[in-house]
């Protein structure tokens, strides 16, 4: 009956409505409105957006293989992707793209979206670029044959101390587990005995990749997660005997933006008392979406089930009060003080569950960490926010690295040497303040009493990223992260023993 009514309405509009209407738009808008009343995570995706939306999870796209920034209205190459077509041709960080297919792209107010549309394309197609490179008297011409470009989801991995390793995962995509195993193997070859897994601000991704990653930490035959819905029978996911980190201390870092697949991994590790969870309460997304396609190439990602942690927790936060209330949840956590004080979080006893070793955990709204770390606002000022918002920190760091690249790489062959030897002295900071002033952010002496140290750390970390890779950025900036510092401290002290966390 309901479907007949909708079809009948479209016929009425088609035959009798006073004006001509865009029927495709009406249908699309109607689908969106229906899904909005279902839950916050069921979505409609038009055909022309589907490929782009899937790219971060599929783990690859087709293009030329560069990372870029628009600096002084010019496209500047910040990194070439290893194994990609640009790297193979000898394009370097610091190169500036002046023309694309004979058309000038410098000094025309080009946008990021414009650059992507011009450089991406199907595998095997070609694009011509003219590049300005310091020290070269003329523009360098390259013809790049586009290819498949991998999108990585392991942002960083490095050894913190002789026996502690760190791996940061930004999303759960096709290649996530493969990337994790490669990073872990490298760290194990360097002799680590303890591991920090950083899932902070990881918004999720594929359920099966979360299951496979959790399997890396759990011994054989342990329930990792189960899903169940009104028309979806319960489906259990178990660990196997092939985990790469079933022994040794494990710390998982989370925050209020860690969601979905991140919560699956964290919940399994916490429920089995396999590792220590450090940070702030996670987002609370426990709904499973399944894609369904329409004949025109569009699709719906429809919520079909909820997922549950091994102890039986559904950690989906309430959404019955509507989309607006749901979307304001994080800002309400700020207002209520939850991000600063653990005792501001109130759990209903009806949502109490127990881990394998009978520790109390709660469902109904995210994973609560074993060790709470308040949000650090000590460095926060309007001046610092303006430097970020107007991209001053990023632009200055790119410019400095580009002007001094050869000298810096010769003096500091790797990030460890750079971290130890590179000093943000007063002369450099005065240079930065003058640069910021030209960009419209005037020096604020009072704000600098709070923000100077984080500004120095950000500039240093961004320069390191430009010189080496994104791991280098985290190698430096993590030293300013309270959750990271607590994770390291928890490995060194007796926190694991006090919390009765298993160390095999």
C-alpha cells in the first residue's frame, strides 16, 4: 500500500501538476527524506558521487600519484606516492605545476577540486604538465600516464623507544590489514616488545577489516563481534590462530571521533582484557550498513543490523530524538564537561556488562576507555586557531622546507636526526610571525604565552612531513599529545597489572 501511494503521487505530479518539475530530483530528495527518518547512517548516494565516496575504502584511485598543496596560487608537489607514475618520471617534492595540458594553472585562483579534476583520470590516459623546479633555467615538460594509485590507511608507524612501537590507522579500508601487517613486521624486526595502536579520530570503514585487525591481537576461537538485525540473523565473527600480536603489552588510543570499525576493534580488545584502552569515550556508532544499488547506478547504504561486542554490548548511542540532536552529541559532550572530567559521564546500570576478567564495562554510547585522558585545551587560543584556519602554519612550513630542502636533508638524513638537531630558534620564530602578519594574522603576545610551544611543534612536525613522510609528522607532534604520553607511561608503569589486563 505504501509503495503504491508513492508511485501514485509521482503519477499525479507527472500528469496534473501545474508546472514542469525535475522528477529525478524529486525522487532523490524523497529518498533522502525517508532515510533521514530511519537513522543517522542510512544514506542515498547519487550515481555521479558513488565512485568518489567509495575511493577511501576501496583503497585506490586512478591518477598521477602526487600529494599537493596550493601555495601562493601555485600547485606545489609536497610528496610523490611511492611507485606511482609521477615518482617514476622523476617529479619531486617542491616542484610547481605551471601548466596542465597546455593550459596555465598558476596565478588563476585554482582550487583543490579543480586540480583533482584535471589530474585524475582513467588508467592508461595521459596528461602533460609543465613544471618549474628551482635551479632549472626552463620549465620541465612531463607526459604522465595515469595509473592506479594506492590510498594508504596506516598513516604512521615507528619505534618510539627501544621496546615500544606505534602504529596509527586512519580508516578501515581494503588494504588496512595488509598495511598493518607490513608495519608490524618492520617494528618487530626492530625488537619492539610493546605496541601502541592509535585509532584516534578513525571514523571506521569495512566491518570485515575490523574483524581481521582484531584477529591480529586475539588467540584462536575468541568472539570478536556479532551482528544482528530484524531481518538479519545473528552472525558471529571469531579470531583465528594466525594473529601477529597475541603477546606483549597493547595500548589502544581512542577519542570522541573514533567510530564504527574502530569501536569493533577496541571493544573486542577491551572485552577480552587483551589490551589497555586510553583516551576519551568513542563516538558510539554500532549500526551496520549494507549497499543496495538502483538501475541508474545510484545506491543506498541501508542500516540492516547492529553490531555487538563480545560481552554483548551494543555501543550505538541513542538517535531516537532526531538527526539534529544526534549531530550535536559531540558539542554537547564539550558543554557538559565530559571531555575534561571522567565523572561527568553517567552510565545506566541496565547497560552494565563484564569483560572476560569480570571488569565492568558499559554499552549504550561508545567505548569508555580504561584510562581517561582529558582533552588538553592549555594551548588553545584564538591566535593559534586563526593560524590553522588561514593555513598559515602549513604555508610557512611548506615554504621553509622548500627553500631549505637540500641543506636540511643533507644535515638531517632521517627524522630521528631532524628531531634531535633541528631547533626552532628565536630568529626563525620572528620570521614566522612576520609571515603570519602578511597573511592577516597579527602577532598576539598574550596568546603566545599559551600557544608558543604548540606552534613551534606544529611547524617542526609539518616541515618533517614535507622532508620525509607523514610518519615523521606524528613522530614529532605526538610528543605534545597527552593521550600518547599516557599510553607510553602506561606501558612503563604498573597500570596493566592494576587494571588486570592480560599480558601473555
